[in-house]
């Protein structure tokens, strides 16, 4: 396998960038910073809280599970439902 970009690779990357920038320009609807950052106050506390929780959980899971699996083997994720203790092999 070659370790250089072929002209087709460059074309795909540039096409992806063009589509991303085009969609960003076409879909922008915010008129002010307040509207962008606070959604003009239209989102409730529960919605924002769940969104933040899901984002943090996703980021923590992305980092924690692989490192835990590497450190203590793959059995770390298998917890006993009765005692709550980690299963050990």
C-alpha cells in the first residue's frame, strides 16, 4: 500500500470540506451570540441537563472503558447483578 495521497484522495477530502462549509453557510440561522449559545432561552433545564450528561458520559466512556480493559483485563465490565462485585477469572 502506498503511503502517499493519490489525486482521488485529495479530491475526496476537498469535496468533503466543500460540502461541510457549504452546509454550514446554508444552514446558519443564528442572529446573535445569545441565540447561538443559549438558544434564545427556548430550551428547558431538563433538556440542557440531559444533553450535558450524555456528552460527558460519552466522553468518559470513550476514555475510561479502553483504559480499564487494558489495565485490568476485559472482565472489569462484567459486574455481578446480585452482589455488585467485579467478576474475576
